[in-house]
C-alpha cells in the first residue's frame, strides 16, 4: 500500500536557479511548555519544470522522489501570483 503524498503550501523566496525554486513554509505551533504560539519556518527546494514561478508566488508543493542532493519536492500548482 502506498503512503499518502505530503503537501505543503508556501511562498517562493528565490527563483534564481534553473528549474528550482526555494519555498518557505510557515506553520503555527504551540510551545509544549509555555503554551505560546510560535511561527516555525522551513525552507524547501522544489522542482519547477517550466520555470513558471516567480518570487512572492504562493505555491502548493508535493513530496517526490529525490531529484538532487537537496530537492525532494515538486511544485504542484501556483495558487496566487505575486503582486506587481
């Protein structure tokens, strides 16, 4: 039985590489001891086959097989374009 594919939603912070974008995913978690809610950020390198993404775009990325040393995600779709 195959595992479910992981999905993350984030914002493109760098689109300077060929066919690769850097996506920052932010989530809100509660601190285990103090109870305060904390923003956690994770950066993922994602494969963008047509190089359509630009900085500031909101994208949906899905987990994939390893594509390079750091790339384990693919851009599934662009949810919102950057303003301007």
